[in-house]
C-alpha cells in the first residue's frame, strides 16, 4: 500500500474544509467516527456555517461534505477546484487523490469540531487520519476565505504534496503569489 500518498490525499481533502495550520491540542479527539456522527455532533452544537460568507466559518459537517466531494470520482475536477486554494492551476491533482483513496480503502480520515478562527479569513480544524494497524494521527489543517468562498489552504496542502515527491503547478511560487493577491 502507498500510505504516504493516501495520507496526503486525506489531508489535502481535509484541508479542503480547513484553514491555516495552528498549534495542537491532543485532548478530546475520539476514535474515528463516521462522517454522519461528526456532522450530527456539529449540528447539535449549533455550529453553523456555509462556504460563501467570510464572516461565518463553515461547520464541521460542511467541511466533511467538502472532503467527500473532493474524493468523489463522479464529481468533475472543475468543481473540485472550488474546494482547494490554488487548485485551478492543476485540476488533475484530484485524479491522483481519488486513485490514492481507491488504492487504500482502509485508510480513514475525519474532521472534528471546533472550527477555530485563526485571523481574518482564516481558520483551523483538527483532522484525524487512521492507517491500518496504527493509532489515529491528529493533525491541524487550515482553511482560508478566497475567491468568494472558504477553501482548503494552499499552506496546508502543498507541503503534503511536495513531501510525497509530487510536483504540481498549484504549489509553484508563482501560483502562491497569485493567490495572495487581493480579491
């Protein structure tokens, strides 16, 4: 199995629903539940959030929905580029993520509340990744509000991609400076 590649896929997809990376608090992260249980938890806590309001962070349920959409082979890559900052520079990156998920079906991932503000148009969230025969790994992921919607941060995604020896125009210096330009 290609665990590094699927961890990257899971984290990229999770970043699709998260903000800029922050400090870690390893307490209170349960074992890997289903997306529906995390969504129910977010809904019962009153945590709301869409993706187009810069003043309202997306809910965990919304972020998990975005994560599933990013890994859904039936969703066109042109729609997935709305999920990850800078991914319009390389929409085919999602084909690699889908393949990695299909090649490693025993790897699970989940986004957990809360969605934490991390500055103007930024937030962070906890993502739990579980590899077979390994304890769950808790990671921070970031989301940013760019181009009129909340997206997974390039700052979260690109280090994961490049750490797995994948090159993409999405993570080039020129693409990063373009996304930092004011809207």
